[in-house]
């Protein structure tokens, strides 16, 4: 019915077309859409356009920006520190993704088969995800303290690990060899529950009959996991990977609070580097160029995610 | 073997849950330590007696009340506005016919691809232009709109019969009255899901409030805690920091526990902003 009406409208002349549509509901639609649409245009589209323009401009906050072509991009790409930042971000993102995906999957499979306290465990693992990163980063900073921190106390029961540092207590956040990995661990702890919930949804979408036939065929626990569960959750696995990567590229809070990008730039990640350029060095052009490079990375990942998403069957409400 | 089968998974999950919750316990325990007990080795996880004066110090030594009030105000207003505007737009996409509907929808869709950090620098200068830097407007206004919520409501209304609304129209309600009196009350679950999402996101947000606030009395909790941490030169006052952190996470944990079901449904519908 509606499609026929629309076809007829298309056939009608342009003048007629506009008149007809705005006659009834069109103006009400404007009223309903205006706040959100204006908001997005002003607070998202305008800045993104400005960011694009600024990434090709020189501006030191005084005077007006002027066009410099690709200079900012050249400036950013010629800086070895940018490549260090990119490498750090890459290591961080891949580290978080790998740990989170495997831990999340194993925990979800385990959680899916217990008969007691399911909701309790899910809530417990999920709790870090909803808490402010700044507040929990404070505690992790304390846990990582070299002299009196909880982590080094725990590790003192495993002398092999302290030998790695020549018997000295490891200064997790002040040692360029460990600082980035300390932030990876914090990040994994923070968002593992989120991964877990996505995997649980994926697992519960697997019909029971599949497991029944596997057990009839005499498959053991491991065989069932590798040959049945894993192939069946592959779409979820891809989806979770991309989401984790996208979130990882946006890391900022913990770096700002705990390491300030140090020591020796070992934890300087993209967003933090952009922030420094913009609000500490007042190099707006290069900061915008970094923002756009970040945008392209995330855009690419988002497009991959949308492609995968079409194949990802969601089952809401049964988690 | 049978016992292992039955209890093994629970044992693994229990150990994992203890490790996951341990930082929260460390936070709480350290916030109740006396000053001289902090630099103790091994760390004291079961403080006795309990030093509640650390919490009192929050209000004497730093403007914790102000930070808390700012967080409450900003999160509450952001949530209320965000939910209302998204519901209106989602309703329009679901129920109304208008020209260039697909194009407008595409405009909404595209914003999901932009990470907020990309916008943050020019957005700051836009706030400067508006004269909103270091004012509540900068903390609230940009957070009032979002595409994810629009999709959530569009989906919700698409899956809901429109007979009641048609009846309301027959009775002479205009679309705005119909929306407000009939459609919106029926969308409570969608509103709850989005509200929890937005509230938690707003409460936890750090980078934006950090950039647009300069004076102490505009700081939200995360920015206040960060400033407190930076203010220590030689010796960090860990007990005070932990007390501040504990106070900052309690409301958000409360909201999450109350609306857990909705929150997780929202996640499965596919959008999380951190």
C-alpha cells in the first residue's frame, strides 16, 4: 500500500510532490526531528568539517587559520614519535583484544554450563565495565606501586618473576618495558565483562540439538569446544574483535591519569598524542591531522564491522 | 572426576570473580585506613579500626560536594534530554512519512562512524565561540543528541502496534500530544535502556569535562579526582583518593544493579560508547 503511494508520488510532478508531502505529516516530522538533527549538525557535523579544514591549515589560536595543504600530515608523519605512538596503540589494541577475546570466550563457555549463581557471576565480571575509568585507574595505580603495591606483594611468592628484574621490585608504571602492558591489563579487567556478555549471547544462540548430536557421536568436552562451539560462535568472535579494536583505539583516560604517556613515550597512544598536540603544544593543525588518521582507522574497522554484523544473529533477552 | 565436573567450572569462575572484585575491595579497604597504615608492607586489606574520617576529609579538604553535585546535575540533565530528543526522532522515523526520509536517516547513521575524540578539538573551539567554556552548557549540550538512541526508539516503535495512537488521533490529539500521552508511556523499557546507558556514559565521561572545565567549581567527579591526584607533589594521600573513588563509583553501581536487565539488552542491541 505505502509503496504504491510512494510510487505514485514519484510519478507526480516535483511541485505536486513537495506540496503533497508537506501537507499532512511533513511539518510534524520537522518538529520531531529538529532537536536531534540540529544537535547532530552543530555538535557532530560542524566539528568534523572544521577538523577536516584545520587538518590542512596552520593555526596557532591567534589570528585566522590559513591553508597549508598537506603540511600538517607531512609534519605528523615525519615525526618518529608519531610512529612510536602508532606502534604503542597497535600493541595496546592487539594485546587487549587477544587477552579479552580468549578470556571472554573461556569464561562465557564456563559460565554457560554452570547450574548455580549465573547472574551473580555475570554481574561480578560486568561491574568494572560500568565504573568510571578514572576512579578505578586510581586503585590500579596503587596496586602497581613498586614499594608497597598489592601486585608486587603477590608476585613475591613467585621468585622467578622478580628475578626477571634482577630481584628488584618491578616498577610497573615507571618502567618502559612494562608500562604499556600494565595499562593493557587494566583495560582487559575493565571491559572483560562486556566481551563476556556478547559471547554469552552468541553461545545461547546455538541450538541445543547441535550439542545433543555431538554428544551422541561421542564427542568429549574439548572436542565439543573446538568442533562445535568455536565454529558456531565465529561470527560473534569477529564482531567482538572489531568492537574491542575500535574501543582500544580510543583509549585515553588511564594514560592521562597514570602515565602521562611516559616513561620514555612508551604509553603515548593516538588520542593522548592528539590531546597533547592540541591542548599542551597548541599545534591545532597537526592535532587535527592525527584526529583524521584516527578517524580513518576507526572508519575502516566500522565498515568491516557492519559487513560482519549482517551475518551476526542477535538473540535479545535470553542472556 | 564427577565432583570435578560439577564444581570445577564454579571454582574457576569464583577465582576469576574474586580477582575481578579485588580492586574494588582494595579501594574500599584503603579508603578506611589510617594515614600511618597506608605505607605498610604487605598491604593491609582488612583495616581495623575503620577510619571514616577520610570521608569527612573529602568535604573539608577538597570540594567533593561540588564535584558530586556537578556530576549528578550534568548526568541527570543529559540523560533526560537525550532520551526525550532521541525518542522524538525515533518516533518520527518509525511513524511518519516525510520527504527525503532515507537521506535524513543516512545523516543520523553516519554519525555512528565518528569516534567522539575526532571532534573534540574543534568542538572545544566551538564552545569558546559560544562562550560556553567553563559553563554547564558545555558539559551538557553536546551530550543531548545521539544516533544510537534514535535507532533504539525506531526499532521499538516499529515493533509496536499503532492502534492506540490512531485512536488518540481520532479523539483529536495532535501528533505531539499523541506522542507524549500515548506512545512515550508505552516505550518505558526502551527509555529505561537508553537512560541507563546515557547516565553511566555521562557519569564516567572524563576527556570532554577535562577539556571544557577550568575552574574547580565546574569539575565533575572524574575530573575532580584526576585534579586531586595531580595535586600531590611528594607523597600521595592514597586514603583520600580512595575515599573519593569509592564515593564516585557508588551511584553508578547502584544504577547498574537496579537496571542491569535493560543495560544488557541495550548492549546487545549494539552500541556502546565509552
